[in-house]
């Protein structure tokens, strides 16, 4: 019986040490992930205020923290796919993608960003919502110049996302994100169409007024 107790305690000590190490790594990564989300959100807010340099600075800070968090979890594969780190990577990807779309840059590659592919795809989907917000802000200012271009980008993203037909366990519930973005896309198409029609009507009225004044 004594040998069993000694053997059991030895196994328990080994497992306990492993769990303690994992818990320590998780506790180090958690605050970094919160900061990633915070910097990514600040980047998007700066972007919508047309403060592009500030948006890039915020993304630079977020990207460094993404790398730091991954480094803390490098020895623990199961933690690398935890919800808290995937959420942080998704927010970072969303902000990075939104910035490139608005500033007419090449889309960032997930490997360049250092994010999980599922997190990237969900960030890509949620970027559609941020582009909608940018379009609506432009419409309120009477600027229709990039509406069609950005709507096409939203369409292209959605067309890619619907081809990623894999189980939610693999894509981190991408199907749910895609379903929501479909509604966002259709509302944006409707809003932009109405704005264009209204602008065309105003232009016609203005031309008629000018003709009336000349006569």
C-alpha cells in the first residue's frame, strides 16, 4: 500500500506542476489579450475619425502584444486555441483588415499578423460591419465617392466567407459571423442605393432650377 501511495503522489506532483505552469502562462497571457482588444478598438475609433497614423500606431502596439501572448503560450498547444486568445486575435485582425480596406492597401496575410486562421476569418467577417459604419459616416457627409468600391469589397469578403463551410469547432463559429454579415451587407446595399437615388434626384432638380433661372 505504501508503494501505491508513493507512486500516486509522484504522478500527482507531476500533473500538479504541469497544471501550475499552464495556469501561470495563462495568467501572463490574459492581460496581454485584454490590451490587444483595447488597442484594436482604439485603432478602429481613430480610423473612423480619419486619424490614420494614430490607427496604425495602435495596431503596432496590439501586434506586439499578440506576439507576446503567443510566446507565453508557446509550450501549451491547448491554450493557444483558447477563446480568450482567439478573441484578441480576431479583434486585431478586424482592425488591421478594416484599416487596409479604408486606406486602399493590400489585405494583411494572417501569417504576417501572427493570428490563427479561424480568428482571421472571423475578423475578416466583422470588418464588413466596420466598413458599413464608414460608408454610413460618409453618406451623412454627402460623400458617395467610395460607396460602390467599398460595397464591392464587402461583397468579395462575404463571397469568400461562405465558401469556408467547415464545422464550427474548426472555424470558431464562422458560420454565425457570416450569417450576421449577410444582413449587414444587404442593409448597406439598400442604404447606399437610396442615397445614390436621392443624390441623382437632387442633381436633376438642380439642373431644372438652373434652366428655369436662365429662361
